[in-house]
C-alpha cells in the first residue's frame, strides 16, 4: 500500500531550486541546487532527483559537501537517453525535488590505512569525502586514492581533485586505460601494511569492481574490508 500510494521516501523529500547548470568535458553535466531548507548528509551518499521535465526520479551521487546543507552539487554523465537530454532541457530557476540522502557508502570503518579506488564518474563520492575532510581539518591515517579513467581526456574535477588531495594529505594516483595503464590488486597492495589493517573503498563500474576484488582476496581483503558502492537500480 505504501508503494501504491507513492509514499516510499515521502518523509525524505525536500524542495530545491536549480542554481547552476554547466556542461563540462566528456559529456558531463554539472548542476548545483539551492535547498529550501538545510539538507544534511554524510559524504558518499546519493539522492533521487525529480525535475519538471520528467515524472520519474533518478538517483545521482552527491558530488560535494556543504556543512550548512544549503547547496548540493551533482555531476551527471550522459550514459543514456534520460541523462543525455538533461543538458538540453534544464534551466536555472526551475524547482527540483530531492529525495534522500540514501546509501551506506561511508568511510567510518576503523583501519590504519585506507585505499580509495574511483572509476570514471565514480570519483564523485570521493570528492564529497575530500571536501568534508578539508572542512573538518581532521587528521587521518594514510589514504591512497587511485583514480582510473578509460581516456586520459576524461578526467573529471582534475584541478579540484589535485587541490583537495594536496590539502587533506591524500596521495593521488592516476591510471589511464588508453595509455595501457591498468590497475591491479598487486599495485594496490604493494608496500602496504598487513591486510588486516587495510580497507578498500571502491566506486565505479561493476565489472571493474569484480575483477579488482577477486585479485584483492589473494591479499586477505575480505568482503568486510571491500566497501563497494553498489549503485545499481535495475
């Protein structure tokens, strides 16, 4: 009955105004929303967005952190008909319904070393976490961020990412498939501490996650230590 009446997530719906719409490189749309009321969330979460052009809501990872909860940023990759049309149809000033936050992709696991792996647009979850750490100015254990893209021209948030890593003490590594640079479990675990002290966070394509996790198991990385953003609604 809750589903039939359209009440799923009803208490987590918020009103917002489309503040900015920017077409970025690699067929990516970046939008910024101004929330009518403060919207607080842990970095790594996602929200369903409903635009006036469509009756259906779609999930997108929040690509920013605002301590006051006043603004949300999303980076939307054109991967299908719906996302491809958004760049042509969205206009600043339009009303947007935000449902969330949702998801359990957080960074709360206790470990002496963290390894982050982002594939393509999956970097958005880590951008939010980096902004959070910069704002809090907290000291953390060693973190390595491995950012992997298919094409060396498809690096999202390049300058911002470098700045955030530099100012939060996160070591940034980049791998470009078009240059023959393929990330392996052996590269991730080279010169690492014992596996019981290492946790891995992954956000990217499912096939990439499966291949990487299979290799990491040989180094003692269990499912409990492999935090994967299972961002699939189908």
